[in-house]
C-alpha cells in the first residue's frame, strides 16, 4: 500500500460512525482493522 492509498483509505474510513468503526475491528483483513483502529482513536481522542 502506498502512502497515497493509505491516506485515501484512512480518509474514507474516518467518515464512518464510531459503531461502524468498532464493527470494522472484527474484520479478517489486517489493513482494515489497522485503519479502523487509527480512525477510532482519532474519533475518540485516545
């Protein structure tokens, strides 16, 4: 994944609600879980 692809994935994921982000943490895909966790931390200021 390039830096641009990562930034785009993070921007798309950041638009989701907190419950949706929590749901993404159960994904089989490691990248999805990683980006969801980053976005969830941003959304909750942790």
